[in-house]
C-alpha cells in the first residue's frame, strides 16, 4: 500500500455508512483507514469491522493523534468547526461534510485555520462530481444558450435519511432544516455554474423547530431563482435553467445527464453519459480529488474559502426568514 | 374540540392523519401531544414545532410502553400492510395499559363495511368477512382484536371508522393530482358514485371527541362530512386546480379479473414474511434476487402506461350509499367543524404549497 493516503473518520452515522464506507471499500488499494471515532460504539463498529487495520478510538483527540493524512469530519455540523480546526492544527488535511459550519464566523475561523496550518480544508459538495452537473457546467460555458432568464428548482420528498435520533432536527446541532441540508447543495451548484447568487427573500414552515419546507428566492445576475425544498411531499425533483435561447432541465434522479431544449426548434434532447454512474460514486470521486489535491495536483474541490459565500447566504436566509403561507394549518377555532 | 386537557401519544405521527393530529393538537393549545414514530426520520414534520418525539416500533411492546409513559390517551394512527394493521393492535393496547393510559383511540376505517356498502348500512350493520379487498379484512380483524382485549382488560378502547380522508398531504389528493398530471387518472362509470369523504380536520375533531365521551368505550363509530360529493366532483376540483381538462379523463367500466398464477406468485413475494426475509438479506443479495425474479418471468408484467383501473377503485366509485354518522353525533357529540367549501379551499391551497402546477404560487 505504498503511496496510499491514510484516512481517519470522525462520525460513523448515516453518511459514513451509506456513502463513505462503499467508497473506501472500493479503494482499499489506494487508501488506508487508520481509525474511526463515534460516540456510538455500534456505528463505529459498522465501519471499523471492514478494515482490520483501523483503530476504533474512544475520543476525537485520540483519532487526531493517529496522524492520518486526511481526516473526514462527518459528525453533526455543530462540531464541524471544533473538529476540523483541531485536525488541521495536528497537521492533517480535512474533508468536512456540509453544512461546513453553523455560521459565517465559525466557517471563517475554519478557513483561517487551514491557511495558518498550510493544510487543505474542503467541504464535501458532492454534487460537483455528478456527471450531470458537470454537463450543465459545460453547456453553460459553451455560451450558446445566451443569457440566463430564470431558475426554478424543486427538490425533496418524504424524509427517509436513516438518522440516529431526533437531535438531527435541532437547529443547535444541524444548523437548520432542509435549507441547511439540501439548500446548501443547490446554492453551491448555482455558485459553480453562475456568479454567486444573491439573497432576495426566504420563507419556511418552521414553528419553533426546524423547517421541513422552504422557499428561497435568489438572483443570479439579472435572473430570478426560486428554490423550493421539501422534506414533506414527493414532486419531480428538478432544477430548471431557462436561458435566452434554450433551457436545461436536470432531474436529480438522472445523475448522468440532463435534458436540453433549444428555443429555435428541435425539441428536447438528453445530453449525458451512457456509462453507469451512481450517486454513491461521487463520494469516491471526492476522496480521489482530496488525494490529488494533497499530492499537489489540480482537483475538483470546494475549498473552505470557496464555501464561505454559501454559508453567508444560508445564514442570512435564516436571519431574515418569514413564515410560509399555510392557510390550512390552523385548526378552525384554535387559539392563535 | 373539548377542553379537557390530555397528554396524547400519537402512534404513526409521521403519516398523513397522524401528522395532522399532531399539528391540530399542538396548535389547538389544549392538549400536549407526543409524536411516536418507528424511525427518527419520521419526526421531520413534528420537528417544525420542536416537539420532543419518541422512537418506538409498534411491534415492540416495551418500546411503546416506554414511549407512552406520562400519556393518558393514545391514538393508534399507524398505516401499513396487513401485518402492521393487525399485528400492532395488541402490542399497542397492552403497552398503553401498562403505561397507565386511560383510553386508546384506534383509527379503523369505514371500509370495514366495504367500498360499496349496501343500502341501509350503518353503525349497527354486522361486519362481513366475505370481502374481496384485503385491507377491509385487515381492519375488521384489527377491530376484533381490539375489542376482544377490551372485554378482558382495563384500558378503554374506541374505534373510529372514517371513509375517504382527504385534505393536505392526503394521497387521495396528491396522488390524484399526480395521476391526473401523468394521464393515469380515470373514472369508473363517469364517477357518478358517492365518495364517502371526510376532511382530515373533521376526523381529528372526531378523534378528540373520543378522548372523553363516556359512552364511547368499547364502541366503533363511523365518521363523515356534512356533504357527500360524487367522485366526479372530487376529480373535477383537483383537475381544475392542476389545470387538467376533465374531458381528458376517461370514464371506464370495470370487470374484475380472476387472479392468475403470476398474481398469486407476486402476492406471495410481496407478503410480509417473504419481504421480512428479503429485508434481512445483504443488499447485494436481495438485489440479485430481484434481478432473478425479473429474469425468471415469474413477475407480472408492469402495467401499461395510462389508466389501470383496480377493483378497489371500481367498488369505491360505484358506491350508491354512504353510511351515516348519526351515532357519532349522538354519543361523541361529533359534528364536522370544517364545511366542504372551506375544506376544499384549504386542500387546494396545500396543492399549490406542495409544488403542484396550480399557477397559484411562485416557487
């Protein structure tokens, strides 16, 4: 395993079990899992048992002391900053799950810690690795579609992510609800495809807790963007980009391609890759990209610095949130 | 609603009806409500209110008992297949009794009388075990278990029998909108049959009435709305909201086919024990078995695109009688609190909120 990148993982919950584990198993010849840490022993075992050389350590400090090249921070967002900064100080590079931090202050501190340590801190904006989002990027860069006119997105469905407990739905732990979770991905993609979007208005359905439904209005240059997010009801998950001369429609279920429609006729066509690709493979691609970057080679990553505008926008949305209109919600005759 | 405050555990709080119970009890400000779900992910909607939920599988008596500690009322609103419908009544009853609850309100269904109930059918009509729809038989069995337990034990029990429960997040609404938009919707015989509709808030009103009504213990009650629409009207309201021309919705006849060998094989494959066994297998192996089934030709072919009428829908849309809820009015003090126009206004507002193309909202 000479030349393999060594990895330590903090947080062995759903994202690690569902996505990082298969990605690492597929890369046994290229990675060495030094250790794992989670407050839940069963979750730690679920990862550790696949890697006989991996230590299951009882504290985050012990994990950092293993001296891995890369620490993957897959713990709840409330501890991302503390853990990422500690790992950077210890000399590791860090791949942090999204949302990077609960606010701009802590996110900035994380980016500064990476700079001071001379280490890489990247945020796992995993959708950047999907063939479909790369195709969108290339179609836009080709320029033939003309000016962007409007963006509409609907994403979500009944929430089925195998979380461990209700703390996931705590603002103090997760930073918010679906906006912090899925909204972060979409804002990141818009930032990648266009100039950084600016905030217009935000509303959600939180009533003392965290939102299950959200509607974020942005502007990308002159174009309005409406992002509707839901943990509630299944609708076709799609991002629609309307341009002067055509439109791109990306359905999240199609990880490998998009639909392109040109306004001068010709109907709709699928632009995509035929090679099989799964969402899970993005996590492998992300690990590969980290290894490339650590080796000093160019890689497709979202650095901490690059992630700051998204953190800023999400934070502002929550600060200026309004309650969505839900005229069916109040029971007839209920106390207001 | 009645004003006696209770601590109410809602089992199945993530479902359409369970969620609305949680919303109404919490927003109503009279009762404390405790959502109970099988998996933590099921607390996504309850967490809008920062309500502390409990994670407990309704098959796990000890877990349900722990989840119900401190509750005096439990509402069993769990949806599911035959195994879940029948298998959780006893566990929940015994757990609630041990947890010190006073009363269990069980969500049964008007379908215990069939999708096309006979003329004159009402609360007093004996239930028939000769019905072609398995769901109906499951609900009958569940009620029988519930009341058998009640006869032997202490915990009070009430069963409620709503018909077609509609409103925000109802599959009867969202699912109908989906099928209208995909061209899969159809009417049977022009949708002239009666729809035994009840707006979900009216059902919750009935549930709350059942918390305290002294004469309700050990009884089952039909519940309904003040108005009874025809199915065509239900379709027309939803189609109008999502911009589908009712002229494009075909009116079909229906003749029930006899189940063939493939249907029986598929029914076995979908049965709870087989599915449980498949669920226990590693993902790669269960995927492989799925591919085997597909390749073996033992599965029924996927239905063709477009309308695929079912026996259940045919029976529903041919209904000529809707059992009344006079007994619920008399013994529970039940009366609908939301009338049809308001119920539909609320329902269609939700369709826009949920992202359907109603043209009513930007986003």
